[in-house]
C-alpha cells in the first residue's frame, strides 16, 4: 500500500493523510455501531435519562453516589447526538466544533472542485446524550456524511468510494469508467457457451468528495480488484519431498493437490519445481455459468457369474464389454474460472455399452495354517536320496531328495505356512523356503522361476515355483528338503 501525500490546504486545516483502504467507511462504522452489544447498555442509559427527566451530568453524579461511577465514567461520556435536518444520523460528538470543521472542509473542497461557492445548508442540531468514548465520531465521519448528501452536485463531478463486501478499495473519478472496468473483469471469464456472469462479492459505490491526491486511476482500481487475497500460493519442491507429503502439509488430499496442478507428474517431482498449493482468489470474484456439450464414455454393465472352481476373492473377466458413448449437455458453474459445480441437463445415448461378464470364485479358500502333514511338492522320480552318497567316487552328504521332472513342472507347497525366503541362493539356485507353524521348514531348490515372495502365506498344495536347473544342478529337478529345528531330516519320513 502506498501512502499518499497531500499538500496542506489553505482552506482546510492540515490533517494526516488518510489511507483510503484501511480506514473503515462510514457504512462500516454505522454497521459496527448497530451490532455492538454495548450499544444496548447505552440505550438503557438513554431511557433512564428520559424517564427520570434529569440531565446526563446530574445522572452521572447520581451514579457516582450509587457506586457505579467506575463503570459509567470509564465507559460512557456525556456527548451530543447529531441531527441533520431533524433526522438522527447515528453519530455523536464530544464537541460541536468537530462537525463545524467537517462542514468547512467539505465546503472548501466542493467549492474548489465545482468552480463555484458551495455551502452545506443542512440544518444541524445537537441533543445531549451519553455514548461510549470509543464510539464518538470524528471529523472524517462528518465529511463522509455531508459529501454523500450533496444531491445538487452534478453526477459526473462526483467521486465514488468503491467498496467490496463493505471493505473500502479506493476512490475513483468516474462511474462510467468503473462500470466499463466491471464489464472488462466479467469478460475475462466469458466463453462462447457462457449464459451468465456475475460477481460473487457485493460492490458498492458511495458518492464522495475527497482531495485530488486520494483518487486512484482506473488501472490501479483494476489491480486492486484482481489482486490475489490468499497469500503465497506456490510451493517450491525441496529434496526428499513427495506429492503426498506436500498435500498433507497443506491440508489437502492428493486429489485436491492434483487438481491445482494439472499436467504435473506426481511421481516425478524435481527439486526447485513450483507447485500450486492454494487457489488464487482475487478481491472481486467472478461467477460464470456455462452450458457445455461433450461426448462421454458410458461404462459397461458388469454381469457376475459364480464359478465354483475358483477360490473366493478371485475374479476373472470372461467377456470384456465395449464402452458406450453419450452426448451430454451440462451446466457448469465456475468461480474465477475454476469449476465449482456441474449439473447434467440432458444425456443422449449415442451407442449402448455391451455387458462385461465377470466370473467370481465361490470355492472356499484353503487355510494357510499348517496341517503338520507333508504332501509331495511335485510329480517325478526320485533321482537322489537323503544322506551320504557317492558322486564320481567320492562320498558326499545330501541334505534332501531330488525329484526329477519336466522343465516348468509346478512345484507346490508341501504344507501351509509362510514363505520366509524366495530368491537366488548359491548352490540352491532359485529357492523357496516355507516355515510351517511348528517351526519346521521345507526347501524347494533349483527352480526356473518363483511364484511367491517372502512374507506371503501359502496353503498346502499352492503353486510356489516352476521346476528348473538353476544353481548347482545337472538337470531339471526339485531339490526338496525338510528341516526340523534347523537340522535336515529325511523327507521320505515326512511325505505321505
Ligand atoms: Zn539335491
């Protein structure tokens, strides 16, 4: 905000320059007066004064005697309620000179602007009253009052104080230019389909007369009306930031943050990148409604069919339907260009979708709990047994049994349990280790590929891998091992 320097006037006494945007308008002050609760107390005093037929000073003395002196003298003060042309204007002054000085200022200023002598000829009368000290009116309030009452001043010689939602924005010279500015603000959000444009906020023009220096240009008014009111609206991505974390810190859902940043790849943020974290809201908001027509995909209806051979919780698409298409006419409401509401006015079917058939498993899912009994992990012939054996003439120890089969044969869990290892491990090649509920572990080695990952619970007979010859192996087989208390035992004693 800039402070405007006004040269001291010869006619009017010098006073500090006033800032047109911070000073509450007369209307605001009057509104405040109306809503202040303490005003009720003041009324009570006034009623008392009238009923007792005594003057305020006498009443104050009486109050002092009654012990209410502290309350009364710190809050209320004797004053004059001002009447203009016999009408109470809702302003009180401590001294009549306040009103007289205001009249002199308005007369001088008007005379200068009009080019002929201007006199405030309203009849001003004063009535004794009581008021809160903080609510006594000042000279400026009366300047406002008399300026707005200048009915005989030609329309285009007047200046106007513009306020938005009761807050003063500034004083402008021409009403015509201001109306043109409003049209320009509306036009910025207009499109071909726009059916209505209106301002969300309440705009008021109050005729006034101020010193030349206090008037702002129409461009300055434009700048003030379009100025963003929500403060800092962007955020610069720092090292380690994620989209989700930024949304959380700004009190938003990821979807909301995404909406403010269309076109941003949320998985690929770069340090220094700017994201919008708040909507920009100008001082004066524009609401538009628009009728739009567009084609929209119509999703396929889904028909579900039970499948008793599939486990519960699993589904399979039997027939994929084809999406349909519809012509939609909708009324879209936007505020400052951002969509706030969408009402569908009509929908014309262009092409009906076809049905997607989905099979839904109904078979009870097997329990992953261990049964304590072990089933053969795969079909095949045993090519090597557990224990000491001779390979190329030397004695060696074999910690499991080898079951040979075709490449890709399904390897199944011997019993329910939890996969505690699934990956490549030295001589074992691709290996799965399942730990069963009683702590017993089963090993399945040399696989060509793995179907489970560590941490997964598996049921007895669940496919866990495909047979292969990875690791230290000479042909496709499954090396199957059973460990009790960490020690390899003969699997043949456990398999049934
Ligand atoms: Zn082996």
